[in-house]
C-alpha cells in the first residue's frame, strides 16, 4: 500500500467522522416524524443520490461482477439489514433524547472494530489493545448496572457498525456498488412501508415536496450516503482498526451536541462510564500512534 493511498484513506476517514458527528443536527428537525418514516424517507433519498452517483461514474458496468458471487450477494443483503437496523436505533435515540447513550456506544466502536478485525480479519490485537478493551467492557458493564434496560441503545450501537464494517471488509465488498445494492434492497421495503402506513400519500408529500422537512430529508440522506461511501473507501486504504480510532471524532462531536445544544442531562454515573471508555480509547490510540502512517 502506497503512502499516498494511505494518506487519502486517513483523509476520507476523518472527513466521514466529522460529517457523522454533525448528523444529529441534520436529523433533529425530522424527529417530529415516526423513526420508521424517517428511515424510509432517508432510504429513498439515499437511493436517489447513490443511483445518480452510480450512473454518472459508470460503476453500473461492474454490477454483474459483484453479483456473480452468491457469497457477496448475501453479504450485501446482510449488510443492508444491519445498517438499516442500526440507523433505525440511531434515529430513535435522537428522537427520544438518548443521544448521550448513543455516543457511549459509538465511543466503544473503535475497540469493538479492532476486536472484530483481530477475530475475523486476522489483524493484530496487541496486549495494550487487550487492556484497553477491558476498560471498555468495564464502562459498558457499569452502564448496564446503572441504567438497566435503558442501556440497550449504547450496547446495540457499540456492535452494529462494527458488524457492518467487518462484513464488508471480510467479503471485500465494493464500497460504491455495495452501498448502491444495500439501498436498492431496502428501497422497496421503504416504499411498501410508506404506501401501507397511515396517511401514506401525505407522508410521501412530506418527504418529497421540497419544503423545509423534505429538504431536511435530502440533507440528512446526503450526509449519510457520503459518510458511508467515505468510510468504505477509507477501509480499502487503511487498516480497519485505524478507521476505528479515527471514528471516535464522530461521538465526540455528537456528545458536545447532546450536552451543549440539545441540553440532555449528563449524570454522574454516565461520566464514570465515559471515564472508563475514554481511558480504554487513550490506551488504544497511543498504541495506534506507534505505527507508521503507511501501515
């Protein structure tokens, strides 16, 4: 892997993380709607964006090759289900003022990604990373003890995106084609849900009438599509555990949004949870910084 390719990968990963950290601000105006409606609308808008990108770049020519393998085909299907479910939980968390809980899960992502990379992708998991993982586990366990069933948001999001990343990396799924197929698989389900939901025509009008709500849908969907593409391109250029480290830029921004803009309460127990998670991340990051940038 060349140093130029590696640097491009880091740039893409950082940019995607910044966009991801700003997503709650774009999503908040849409939380007046049912989370399932928001997910369906985002799916349809993202399908439009990725289809336009897919056609304009000529990537459609590679579609038969990607679909020739049954393993890859079902990999795309599973990845689509994982991403849709993760997005639904994300939307629900923002709508129900659980953004802080969500950030706990996303702060745990780097270590979970590294763990999955070690188990499924044969990437090295050092002793310092193992110690860091212990601190993450302590933090998540403390969250479960102090909040009980309410901790499900953090736990789900701690594992959702790492599962998605690992599936795509393990099967070497093409980023742009993969996201296009994921949206293509999900779009009929989204259309069906909206068509058979109450006031279906009114919902369609809300999503596509190019008024304030529909423009919010377009912005939110464009951000989701862009950051997914960037993360996938980054994963092709740098080790997936490095992507995991960079990805905690996103929950840092989201935590700031939750506390200072959305005014969500930050309890003492949650601060202790963050303390363990951040300690684990500090150990993990210091270990990553020892490695050359072109690794």
